[in-house]
């Protein structure tokens, strides 16, 4: 009798778990999902349909998040990078304690290139890359992109000073510039998926 009841319960659970979960397409962020879970992107591709199908079939049961905000709200945010634009300061909080902090230079306000605010996650961790744009091509040793628009944290060896009000008239194109030593230290402490809170 016990085995029969157990079999029925197991069958019910298997059927229940096989039912797809309804997802609000507006809340699902395919870019975030693919970059946060590169194993999924490698297995199913990066189309929104394929990623939503993975999330509803497997991801939600595996504890995966459908966007960065859900991830930040879904568990205690006690390990993250805090970027304080007003004070031009970057702090890395590890298990609720300050593990690293430094001054920075964010997006140029005078040219309407402000660093975007919000809750993101690092989706790249590249030791050496050219950052290019319409009028620039700069090599950085430590590249940590976090926003969908391609803004990230990186070393800026062309700058002599960080912090203060530099960002108001001589800021970046939107990225968060750090000294070479500070970028190296932070790079070695964080990785893909580290939450970034920009405010």
C-alpha cells in the first residue's frame, strides 16, 4: 500500500513539474537570461522563444531568475557592486561587508552620456579588450560590462584623477572608469553574474 501511494505521489509530481509556468513576456529579459546563464545559451541558443521555453520548462525549477531585478529581490542582496554616481564611488559588498572601494569617473553629464541607473549583473569578464566607438578605440586590461547598452566597469589609464566632479564635464561615454590598480583588484574579486546596483 505504501509503495502504491508513493508511486502515485511521484507520478503526480512528475506531471506537475512538467507543466510549463506562465511567464510575463514583458518581465522576461532574454539578454539577461542568456548572459547570466551561458550554459543555457550554449545549449538552446539566444532567441527569446528558446530562452522563455527553457525558463518555463527547467529554469524556474532550477532557481534561475528571469531578469536582474528579480534576482536582486529574490535573495538577500548582500554581495554586489554599488556604484554611487553622485559621490563617484564604487564599493564591492561581499557577504554584507565592504571588501573593496574606490573613486571612479562615470558618464559625462554635460554631453548627456550619463551612466544608466538600475540593478544589473555583470555579463562579461574579459582580461583585455579594445573598447571602440564612433570616435575612440581604447585598450582596457579589465572589462566588466553590466548594462544592456554595453556600459561597464574598466580601467582607464588615460585618466590621472578619479572621483570629485570630473564626470560633470569630462566624464566617460557611459562606462565607469577606474584606476588600473583598482580595476585589477575588483576584476579579481567579481565574476559573471555579480549584481551591480547603479544609483
